[in-house]
C-alpha cells in the first residue's frame, strides 16, 4: 500500500543531517494489500513491485523527479531530491526460495544459502532472519560482507556500495545475485547475469517481472544509487553461519604496516584471514598505527554479543549538543591539530575498535552510528598496491590543511560492479576520515585529487561519502569505457525511455555527468 507521509512539500534530511532539502512528497510503501490485509509470499513480492511501478508512473504524470530512500544513511547528496521521496523501509519481508524456482545451472549445494530479501529490510533484520530465526543450528546462515553498522537497508547498502572489510570476498554489492526493480514501464524487471543464471522463468512469472540476463546490465545496476529505478527485492547469497575471532588490537610500525600491505598486494594473505583494518594518526611522531584483524572461525553456540560501539552518549544518557563541533572548530584554530588527533587516537583505541571479541556478523557489526550535526566524512579507495603510498599522501593533505582527524582503513577484495568504488584490484583499501563540515571538506578532496594525480595513483570516491564528483573526476576514477557501459545499461533497463530516465536523475548524478 502507498501512503503519503503528509500532503505536499515538506523538509527532509538524512539520518546524519549532512544535507537538507524540500521534497514534493514523501510516500511510505508497505506490504499491506487490499482491505488492509498483510500480504505474504509471492503475492507480497509481486504487489510491492507493482505498487512501486505505479508510483513511478505517478511521478512521471506529475512531472516530478522520484528517488527511493532506505534508512537515509548516506552522507553525500546521492539521497537528495526535490521530487517524490519513496520510503521503502516497511518492505522488509524475507523468504527462502524453493528448489524448483532455481535455474538448472545454479549449483544445488548453494541454493539453501540464497534468500529473497525485500529492499527495505534493514541489515539488522536480515541478520535476525539468517542467524536467529532458524530453530536448527545447521540451518543458520550469515551475510558475507557488512559495514560496521546495521541500520542501513539491504538495497541502500548495496546500491550505495557499503564495503566493510572482507579480504577474500568483496563488498556488500558482491553478495547480490538478482535484482527486482520497478522502472515505471508497466512491468517490473528481474535482472541477473548471463554468466550466472540464478532463478528460472517460473520464479520471474511469480513476481510478475520480465527477465533480463546480461552481465553488463547487472554489473551496472548493482551499484546505481537509486538511478536505475526503485529496487523492490534482492536475491542475497549468504554463507553457513560463521564467526570472526578478533584478537586484542595491536600496535604496528609504519614500516611493518607498509610491508604487510605490499604482501597483501602480492597475494600473500594468511590462511583464514578475513577482516583487516588499520587506524593511523596523520600527525603522529612515533610512526605507529594500530590494526584489527580477524580470521573466519567455525560457529560456536553461546558466545555473548559484544557491546555495540559508537553510541554517542555517556553512561548517564548525556550526549553533546549540536553546536559542539562549531566550538571545537574555533578551538582547533589555535590548538595544534596533533593534540586533538592524539586524544582521538587513544579514544578510538579504547572504544571504537573490535578488540578481543568473537561473534557472528550479526553480533559484531551492530554499531549505532549517528554523527553529530555539522560532522562529515570523506572516503576513498585505492588498490592495496598503492595503500602504503596513500598513507603518506593522505597524511600530507591533512597536515597542510590542519585537519584534526585520524584515518580508518579497511580492506576488501575488489568488486565487480561497473561503478563500484571498491573495484580496484586485487584488493581495495578504503580510507575514511571525518571532519567538521565546513569549507575545508571540498578543499581536502581537491588537494587529495591533485596529489593522487601527481603520484599517478588511480583512486575512487565513496558514493555515500564525498563533497561532489565532477565529470572530469569521474573519468579519472573509472575511465570512459566503464562510464559508457554504465550509461548503456541504464538505457537498456529503461527501454531508452528518456522521460522515465530523467525521473531518477538527482542533482548529484547530473553534476557527475551520469545523466542522459
């Protein structure tokens, strides 16, 4: 059922309040069918797709843009529109799929690990379905990639390329095997790879869709930040439940860290190692960093869930006010930035890292990250081959701008998405840095771009954490061939209907040169 949140134009901001806008209308879409009946199974998936498709056509008839929104976690402008904003969080059903609906080519032994999850299902809800609902331990499963938090929706985390750290797997888009999407054409689409058929025609008919099997179309659509239509559901490939075993966090010298990164680049990854991240202070005088790593280990029942991290309240429930960052900004103008980063580094070591814990993805990746208003993050990826040099480049830019922030770097196997920012082979190293949201934010990224080009290092910006991407920068990051392939795939999905395509073109997309 489609329900307007309230009639007419209204203000909206994402969870982290990094950008504000006025939307023409906010629509909530849920699984309630005619006469107030809660739908289930095939009827639920089919009805959700049809309702979303109808909503797109309403936007077309009204002459306004439309954008799906999940949990609103993006810090960049990719979730900003002035048109219809479609809240999909109430589309949160999830089902296993009967063996008879799989394509004959899809391996039989992997079928029990595939689930069909609606787009609005939050990662925490998916973890519950996989890890807690099965009564028999042998039936428990786990997602294969996850960010540090679990509040994002499945479609939002996939389409925006949430990464996490999986040295031998990939990022969250890489666990998707099929995409159910509404474009306003009158019939939804089921998209999967030609090289990897998953579902059969009976399945496609059950959800009321038309099948597209095309590697280029799938690889473009999987990371498309809401511009290929409204995702209704995703086929998610999971794994038998496992746990990660994090030893105590360790100090590591820059010299040893850079040697380790170079070994990873050469394919020398210790057996079983799955998660690897490190944190460094760009103003350090000791040339020391800290690292957190974990191998995959067999599931062990009864392991207690670690306390969630990054909840910005003290034990009495007090939180800093919205003006605290302005005050810190004034103080940082007179206090050396290394003083702040030294404190931040120690606090990070104490509170923010996965330190001496064991658990499943659903137990460990539970951070409730709600950034202070006035705070922003920049994130970018390089190949692990260039990670050692990037430590020095990023440190220089921070030092030149006196930015009092530390870096967190997480590694994951290169993704296959056409515009996946984690595509840099063989392993993408994702650098993230937080800062006050002022004029230094875009200047930081401008200088970073300049330094990477001087060094001849190819890099990509996180789609959800950037100050803006120009067509020229996009070309440097991905190259003309991939951009052209992504655009061609988008034309295929919309049947080259220019009017429908323009409905989904956000300002951020236009500024990047990805519009029609």
